[in-house]
C-alpha cells in the first residue's frame, strides 16, 4: 500500500503589478495549482504558512489534478493545511513557516 501523500490544490503565486510611481512591485495571488500551471507561473508558496512547496502530479493519469506538498516536514506539522498538522492530536496551534518564501 502506498503511503498517504499530502495534497494541496490551492497555492499562492508570485506576480508583478505596476506601482503608482512607475516600475513594478511583487505581490502574491491565490490560485489553484492547475490554473497556475496553465498560466505558466513559476514561483509558488503555501497560501496558509507561506512555506516552500514542491509541485507533484502534473504528469499523472488523466483526470487527476496537479497538486503540491510542503517541502519541509516542519511546515506540514504547523500549517493549518498540512497533513501532519491535521493528524496531530496534541492540540498544537498553526503558525507561519520558519522559512517563508519571500
């Protein structure tokens, strides 16, 4: 039996917008993973803890949506969307990643 995988289908992607004084400024926008891939976005982070995520399932069988999972186990342990956080029974509180993607 395959081990259970963390599957997150909604992330933040880094975008740029025009500043009022000219030039551009970065900002983070929430998107589902499939839309981010079709829009050719390349910079992702968890929308809940702002931690690093890795892209998985983009080449999987037909009908299965692409997803991400946390790169660091500590992020999954304390992210409200993390599999390890959801399985925990010790009453822990969700918190942002100690290594957020800027």
